[in-house]
């Protein structure tokens, strides 16, 4: 018995020590130790792991990219796509020449078409505007030139043409027979951006047959509150007409729109649109 008591006492002490150490590990009152894996909590709920904001993926043009207006860049598979086209900004003159013509002055850029006069609709202060609408009063747009100031990346043009009936009765525009073109890039030339493709021979002719032409004439006459007799006279004048380009039908320019894109002094892109309506 005397020899067994020390061994029992020793075992009891060891057991108490181990239990004490185990209780200390269960407590969490000490400081968090960097790199201690026991303090890392892994969230497994996918709803709590979702982003709170959407990632932004800005499209930034490559520095020093060559001017590819009208030309596409090859993709990884060798195909040429319009989405890969990057235009190099073209610095224009800082001041417009002091000549007679239509002048539109925006904050980021200014435009001048020499040799024409036009009336501006709406607010005449264009500094904070993105568009302007004019009515042509005198001069010819075809063969003219657009002069610009600022840093320009692209100039595009589109137009609207309309079919009219011209005879001894007068001129009757057929508003239901119109043609709207798509945007076409305008390449810079000598002295600015040339205005082309809007002469009578170049205008798009709307598709029409005898029935659609007669319907268009009837609608145009009723819209102008013409008498029944006068409408019948107009209808009689197109009895033998089977296409919009056949006399006494003619296609004429109704309006031209230019879209001018560029960058301001801070490098922020802008886009302006200028429309000129042509009286019939």
C-alpha cells in the first residue's frame, strides 16, 4: 500500500493538469494570432458570398492606335468586325475662319458650313446642347464642306429623301414615301469634311408600285385638306406611274443629319448631332 499511493497521487496530478490545459484551449479570451488557422472562419453559404456591386469593365482604346476609320481590326480568329474599329482623334483648328455661312458653336466643338444660311430652331445657345436643328434658307449643301474645331474622332452622315409629284398642278410631297439611310462615315478631306451623296442622282429611291403611289397621293391630298376634285386631279396625273422614280414623280432631299464625335479637353468623349431640313 505504501508503494502504490505515490503512483496514484502522480496519476491524479497529471489528470488535473491535462484537464486544466484542455479548459484553457476551449476559452477564447486571448488575442487573435495572425496565421492561426483556428481563428479563420470559412463562409459556405453561396448567397452570402455574392458581390454587392457589379464589376465594371470599361472599354479603353489602345494607346497610339492607328486611324482605322472605315477599316476593321483583325480579331483573334482573323475576322474583321466593326466593333474592333478604333478611331484616332484628329485635332482640328482652334478657331473657325471668319467667313459667311452656317455656324454652330457647342462647348466642346464648333461647326461651320460656308456659303449657306439657315435658321436655328429652339434655343440659340448651344453651349450645353447636344443637338441642333436648322432650316435651310439659301445656298446648296451638296458639294459643300464642314469645318470643325476641337478634337474629332469620327464624323457620320445620314439623310432622308421624300418622293414628290411635280407637274402643272404644282408640287405635292408624299410623306408616306420616304427613305431614311443608315449612318455613313465621312472621311476628312481638303479644308474639312466634304458633303457628298445628297445630289438628286445619288438619293435613294423608295420602293413603290402603282397602288402604293396612288394611296400616297390620296393621303397627301387629304392631309392638306384638298377638295375631292383636286385630289382626283392629282390621282389622274399619276395614272401611268409604276415606280417612285418615274415622271412626274421625283425624289428630293428632305433633311441631312451629321453626327460629330470627339473628345473634350479632359479627354471625355462627346457626340453632337446637327440636322438641316430642306424646304420642298
